C-alpha cells in the first residue's frame, strides 16, 4: 500500500475542508489549512508508482 499517497490525499482533503470552513467562520490556526493542502499534494504526487521503485 502506498501509505504516503493515502496520507497525502487525506491531508489534502483535510486542508481543503479546513479552508472552506475558515472562509465562513474564523478560527485560530486556519492558515495551516493551506500548509496541509500543499504538503498533501506534494506527498500524493511524489509517491513512486510501484513498490519496486521504493
């Protein structure tokens, strides 16, 4: 299983959700949603295609 890809997709989803919640309701730390999105996208797209490439 590509745990980095799954983690990346999860972080991206959490970051996007946090961003949209932050648009409607201000909460402390909402700027970290953009960081989560960037890190999630990076993890999702830098994961090798096959296990043999690890």
